[in-house]
């Protein structure tokens, strides 16, 4: 799937589900999708990812 097509879908997904999907993606694959997404949505997603990663127990 092309980044622009994925961005259209990602813009509509619920934030917790989207964060789980993006968390499993490689940064090289996620970056072009972020670039095609709605900026406000990327901002919210970035905050959610940071919250998720902060909640993980340290190894």
C-alpha cells in the first residue's frame, strides 16, 4: 500500500488502535505515511505513542 493510501486509512482509525499498529512499524515505513497524514492527527498519534512507551516497564 502506498503511503498516501495508508494515511487516508490511518486518519480514520481510532487512536489507540492506530498507535498499536504504528508502534509495530519500522520508522522507515511509518515516516512517509506520517508525512501524508493530517498534521493534527500525527500530533495526537505522537503523544499517544510517547504515553504508551513511557508506561512500559523498564527492562
